[in-house]
C-alpha cells in the first residue's frame, strides 16, 4: 500500500513513515437500538444464539413498538437444562466499561409450589467471567444474591425500575441469559409467553489501541519549506474506527476534519452534550487501511511554526501523523486564519434539553380576532422528542402582513423552566405570526415553527357637523381610515339604521387615509332622527378585516 500510494503522490513531497504514538486511552458511548434523542440505532454489538436455544426478536425503529428487543425461550429443540445467552460485545480491541441497559420482564412468575415450580427459570445479567450483575429467578430462595425483582401488578414479577447500570470494571462481553438455570423439574410453570424486553442499551466502550498511521505525503511531512496546503495520510484502526483529523499550530487546535466524509454515521450522535464521542453504532467509522488527501486551510502563511497533525479514532485516541517545526512560504490565497482560529466551535444548544426534533405547541386558538389598536398575545410550550420541556430557549418571531409575501422580524421571546412562553406583539394590521425554534443558537435552518393568524378589524372614525339641522339643511361627514398600508381605491360606506338593519346609502372613496361627504335633507320632513355610521368592508389593498365606526345621531328640526 505504501509503495502504491507513493507512486502516485510522492511528487507532492516526501513520504514519511510514522509510528503509532498513543496520546491517551479513549472511551466512547455506543447506543444500541435507540439513540439519545430516540433516533434509530444499530444492534451491531448484539450477538444472538441459535434460534432453537433462544428466540431473539429485534424491532428497533418500528413505529409504536416498545421494548424492541425481546428474548424468549427457544423454539423446537429447546433444552431447558441448557440455558442460552445473548452476548453484548464490541469490535476487536475494545472492552465494555460501564453503561446502562433499559430492561423489564413480562409475563414472568416465580414460584416454588409443587407441580408448578418455576424458580429455576429466569433472567441473569453477568460479565465475561459470568460474575453476576443482577438476576430475577434462577435460584432458590429468591432473596439470594443480587435478586432485585419482585411481585408486581397482576401477580407478575418485574424489576421496580426499568434500568440497570453496568459495572465500570472492563469486560470484553456482557451476557444476558434468559432460560432455565436448574433441572427441568424446577421449570414447569412458565407459560411460554414470558419474555425479557430491552428498550435500549447505552454502553461505554473503551478502545485500547490508537490508530496506526503508516505514512504521510506532502511538504508538511518532509524537511522542506511548506508551499502547499495538501497533506495525504494513510491510516487504519482496529477498534472503533477512524474519526477525525486534528490540526494544531503552536500548541493550539486550529482545524478539525472528518477522516472519511462519506461515513455519515461516523458523527457525534448527541451534539448537545460536551462529549463528542457518542455514536449510534459500534461500526460507524472505517477501520481498514485508508488513504486520504486533506486541504489544511488553517496553516499559517509564513514564518516558522510548531505543527502537529493527529489522526483520532472514535474513542478519542490519537496518533501523530506530523509533529515538527516547519517553515511556511504559502501563497497569499486568503486562507490565513482569523484571530479566533480556524476551528468552528461546537454548536451551542438552544436551551436546556434542546433537540432538533422539538415540538412547538400553541395554546388556545390559532386565529385571533382583534379590534384596531389592540396587541396580539401568543402563548405556547416547547418540548423535545421525549416530552421534556426545553427551558431558556430563544424563540424568534416573524410576521407577514396580509397582502404581502415578505416575512419580517417581529421580536424574540424566551421559554421558562417549564418550556412555556408568552409573546406580546405590537399594534398593527392583520398578519400571520410565526414562532420559530432553532435547535442550536448558530443554526441557519429552523427546527420547528408554529403559526397564528391575527385578523384586525379596520379602525375608522366619523365626525358629523352639525348634528342637528333644519329641513333642507346639510350635514358634513368627515372621517379617517386608520392604520398603515391603506392603498388608493379603498372605499368606505355611509350607512343608516333602517328598522333593525344597517343600509348603505353612499359609498365614499378614501384619499390619503381621509374621506368627506356633504348630505342635504331635501325631502325629509321635520322632527326626524337618523342613526348613521361608517362601515369598512374587507377588500383588496386593505390589510384589515371588516370594521365600523361609532354610530351617531343626526336630527332634523320640526
């Protein structure tokens, strides 16, 4: 491999053979069946026995399924005197050093009665040397060592809590047994419906070996001035796989890159925590010998600098591919690092319990109807995929005024300890309010949005002068259509009460927000009274719903 790679790449620089030099022993968190946010995880650490000895069904990721891994006694040929085990084990070169398993028994009964002796049947959790971690049944009396289950509702035996913590002492294998641990006469009662359910496993996996770097190609790896940012590296790993390339200049980390960008599963499964070594599979990252060429944008343009380039595996073990003082004479290509460094800091979670699959629920009606001049109030709650409140999260509010296609910022609001928020908007026209949540503070994409429609009644005033006239007299009607966004061509209606109905007797145009009209009582006899108002219909070019002015009386003297 070295000769083949050199034949292609040695023109770019001298090949340097690098010996593995472990910086620190690493430990990763590997999720099985379900990830930290409920996402589907692999079961590549689960080794099931032959189906005749134990039936193991796995439905991880099936919608609506709970206790997705289920262990039952074997099918035809099941030997009650020879219990079987599911083995939990990692890749070569790794051991399990703690973690948690969510498990529970269903349909299981412990009995020492004659004719229905079931005490020899049950569940055991143990390490590679079969040192017991916990059990339910399999022994008599049941109060013996590490028996933590007991009778529950309906007479079934279960554990009082659904999770068990694994010891931190390293073990290459965790054994999960479910079957008969005594002779068959002590296993007569099981209904064959009993099963051990496992919802998820969160395993701490220690990787005892650092990556092996077999060579590096490029001026940075040679004893010559550095005039290019290209560096080719050949590496492999026998444990959890190759994860990242880490560049440090003068003792400060300036850049990180994925060692294999195409391995999209080789990413931190929970970026909201400080631990970057969490994965939803033990085999997410590549292990075989791999050659990659990197463009190192953070290298200094000139001068002498101490440079170290590490290859890191998925547990945090590192091996130096380059570690030397180099003289740089790079072209002025605009790739010099800023003062803050070239490594993007990890995303800052937006709130406590932040999640990319959060739910934003609005309290109350999704359509608000307001009089002109009133403020809209929107309340709701933000929770993550597990139903936990997301506290101290910044929510952005945008608005789109009726008749417009443009969204504009309308403020921010923060959730309280219970994930609740209350936003009070400004006065304005009819509009759509959008409350938006981004899972990280620096995210460009919105995670979830909830919208509320605000319909504001048109505001209009009316003045009558005079309010009392002689027969044949004239009343001047003036008024204003309130608010912004009133376009030319908007119309208002002058109405009078006729019996119990309002009837329009004149339509008036609005110019620059104002209207005026003169009405003369030519055919009205004295001693009459009329109730008038201005009515505004919902219409194109007006960002308000229908509204009316206050009504006023007009009198004609006898």
